[in-house]
C-alpha cells in the first residue's frame, strides 16, 4: 500500500470522492483548496481530503473507500496517515458525517468523540435528499480527535 498526496487533476478521483460526498457541487467547494491523499493498493482504494479550519484545527472534508474494499482497514490506514502527517502542526481534527451508524462507529473506533451537530445541514445544502441505509440524512454530526493522543 502507498498513500500519495495529489496536487493536480484531483477530479480524476471523482468516482471515489462521490462515495464520501454524493454531490459534485459540494465536493467542488473544498477540493481545490483542500489537501488530497489517495491510497493505492495496485489501484486507488481510498481518498481523503483535509482542510485547515482554524490555525491548529484540521477538518476531514471527505474520507471514502471504494465500496468493494470497505471494511478491510483502508479507511483506518488512511486516518493513521493523516494523524502522522499533521500531529506536529495541528491540535485537533474534526470530521462531519451523516447519521449513519456504520460511519459513526468507524470514527468512534478510531478514537473520535462527539463534538456537535449542525441541524438540517443535508436538507439545506444538498439539491436532493441524501439517503444512507434507507434513512434520509438531515443533520451533520461532528466528531473530534485530539492529536495529543498520538
């Protein structure tokens, strides 16, 4: 496995990015200014886009694993890369997600704790209803992790 930072032609990974964020116009809001990493295991298996939110706070804007390769450790491997890359320059990492039990348990398993929520985020910011596991996403749930753990 190898993780590479992608600086040019980020849209070539749009198919993977859409796994983590279903609306291309939302991806466009952070892709250009975000730092993008792609995990390769022969082919691209996972993607992560992060942005500096505050001087010592990093936000994961998109973390996605190709559906055929989910639950094989690629997401956790990518998170560990992010932790190692930013542990000396950031204090906190944030991630927002929908109310999906699988995604929430993934972040909790990786050391994140609940931070806050933005009510009706998905309803107000997406041009169509977003469903995961048969449930419409409404609120954005934020989790945080302190880099002091590492």
